[in-house]
C-alpha cells in the first residue's frame, strides 16, 4: 500500500478531487458536508494499476485547522498538493508548501483543479515557480477537472510514477504509530487510526503507550479486517488493556523496549529568522510545547513539555502559533548531554557542527565520551559492526581515539598513586574507572601494557616491588619458616620483624605471603603444599590428624583448613572430617 496526503488552500477542491479519484467521500462528518470544508482528517482509497492500493489522507485547508493538517501530513511520505485554476496562489497553499518543505517531503504531485472554469496555464506556471526552491521542486503539475474528468488519467499516471519512485519501507523496523484519530465502536471498544510508516502490526501484538502495554485485538486496513499490516499502510487498531482510555490523537504506540523517550533534543533548524522561546513542535501526528534554546549556527536545543520517541534524522516542524511562521527541524541527538557549565553550549555547537541527521555510529562515538550501544540502537543508530569501529565491552563503546586517551590517563593515574603509596601499589579497577568516567568493563578493555589487573588492582608491575626494609623482613620470615612452613610466627615475632598490618597487606598483594586469616602468616604456596601433604593421609582425615601432619597448632590449622575448603583444595564432610580434592576435579 501507498499513503498520500492531500494539501492546499481551503475550497480548492481537495475532497472533490479525492472523491473523483477513489469514488469515496473523505468528508465523514455531517458538519463537514454541511459547510463544504474539511474539518477533521478524511480518508479514502483506490487501486492504481502497477502500484496497488493507494490511501489518501485528506487534510483541512482552512487556516484554523493547521494543527490538524500537520497531524495528517507528518507521518506520510508523499503528497498531492491541490491549487485551483480560478484562484490566485493562496496563503494556505503557501503555508502547506512551507510545511512540506520543512518536513523534507520530496515526493509529490500538484493538481491544478477547476481546469474547466479557467485557463489552468497561469496556475500551472505559478505552481512550478513556487515549488522550484522547495523539496518538491520538479514535481509534476497536472491540470485537472474533477467535474468533467479532464486530466484525471494524466493525474493517475503522475501519481503512479511518483509512487513507484518512493524508497522501500522498512517493514521489519520498529513500530511507531502516531495516532491521528480515536473513537469507540460498540461491542469492540477503543479504535485508533494512523499511518504505519515502518514495521508490522498483527492481532495479538503488544504495543507500548506511556509505559504501559496495550494489546491489539484486531487490525483493519482499507476497511477490511486483516491478520497483520506492514508498512507503509493506513491502519485501524482495536486496542484493549490498562490505560487504553488515555490514548488519543497525538498519542504514539511503540514496539516495547525499542524506543528512547526523551524530553531534551538537539536539532538543526531551517527557515528564516529565529523561533520564539516557546514554539510548538509538530512531529508525526502530535504537537507538544517546547522551550527553544539557540546554540548558534542553525543549531538549537529543545526541551519538550512531555517526552517523545525521537530518532536521529527525524523531521519535524517548529511553529509560532502567533505569527504562524514555520521552521524545519532535523533531529540530531534525542539524548544529548546536559548543558550545566560555562562554555557547554559553545562546546556542544562545535560537536554538532558537522552533524547532518544521518545516523552514523562512528560520528556518535566521536561526539560521546562513552557510548551506550543499547541507547544508540533505540535512537536509530545502526550498531551492527561496532567492533570494527570501536573499543567495546558489552553495551559500552569508545572511539579508538578516546580509548587511547583513556589508556594514557590510566597509566598516569597509576604512576601517581604508586609514587605516593609504595606499600600499596596499583589502583582498584572500580576506583580508577570512576576517576576516568568509564564503566569498569570498558576500563578493562582499554588498558594497555604494561598496565594489567593483578591481584584485584590495576598496576604496571606483574609482581609489585616492595621497599628494601620490607624485603629484609620477608627474608627473615622465610628463614623462620624454612624448617616448619606451617608453624606461623607469633604476633611478638611479627612485631620484632617490623611486619605490621600495612606491611603484611602489601606483601600479601605482592604474593609474597599467604594470610588465611588475620594474624596467620605462611609462605606463598602454602595452600598447595598443605594439600599435597594432607593427600598422604588416609582419607578422610580429622582436624587433629591434619595438625599433626602439618606440624602446627590449632590456631593455624583451623583457618588454614577453611582456606583450603574455599579454594576447593579440600572438601569438608558433615562429620567435620575432610578429603583432599583430586587435582583433576579442582
């Protein structure tokens, strides 16, 4: 299916032309038929040979209904602009064209209606001149009369050619359905309609609205109930679920978990002059108040009155409801960093200077200190192949340049720490990650030799060097334990050697002693030696048998055996006896 929005000045024959093309009156309301003008969005459809089904969204032309008009054209990829041969170029035609240009709509056809009432040549020439500087420049302009049928076949041919040139929709994409109508059907309940621009909706699907999950009970398209509808399509969804009564025009239904809803967005603006401080943002079929903060060079930050699901490259309109001036909006970053310090706005302007609104992972990595790949995917940035352009750890990623800078900064911080704390070399990874502003998994990914994580600390030493006095004390301790490795020195002997708590902690981190419990100091490798000696006993063995075999005291053997249990070198049985775990099972 293809979806086309009509546009143009009031009373220029949009609805009459749609009726001539489709055989259906798009004006649904009695008030519309009585007054002869479109007030709400209208819908009609037909089939074109070689194209298939074409649905028309008929929008109001009266100036009082501009917000409704914008709700109709916002999600639609193509337009049928209508001007009358017997009228001059009118204000609403100019405003509608300006809105289409602001949205970047590049696929359209112009119908010059009432060609039976006046020579259409001047209107055709004026339409071509008005279109030339806009996104619709070069569009076909076709004189037509809905009354006599003149030009209808030429118009259908022009529509067919235009529709065949549309880019293929993303039928596998995430659903974002902007609701443009809501009503109730007796026996069915709430029904909403909208233009499905991407993705697929089927009966039984769950869609998210305002943080709640709603169930799609049924799907209709072009007046027929279908099992599923794929983009691009006009759809009507019968919804049920907690919170369904809150869904109305301007609401948006989403694939659950696939979108970021944000209240702050950085954009690039097009158009003359500067928007006011409090404009309206029109996107899809919704309008929301915004606070406009210029960043300079056509860039701005918008703070929205309520969060919206926006993606990089989205097109929207800023509108001054007082002057009715319009500005085109291209979304550059729907999840920007805060601007809290002096100079942040200027730095942000520089970061966005080359942003075009085309989603690009490498560019996002350059702009973000740390990139959250899950967030970028929700912002519409393709993250497949991130390993080729980034240093990555799970969901976190850095550009190669930032990764090198982070590695250099980590090396500097470790050197400074080691110089200040020679007995405690190395920095805990969590503390170093916090200093660098990195998630800990990403810190480990950016470390470069000689830095490594050794014994739970980031250090440049594979075996941390110890001060000379501590080396002498450890040499004396080694001599003490040479003949009886499990006869741990007393507290008095440790004090005599100058081995206080900080010194012993440094020695343990360096792997020079084993401390199975406070106050118990044994040689490095004592655990493995103990397991080998205990394996010589009849299995299982008692604590007393272990004490005798190791030649030590209960003060030492009890915490040592518990240490061996924790290491998996021994296994404690329910009767408090133990067995040595075979090496192959450890």
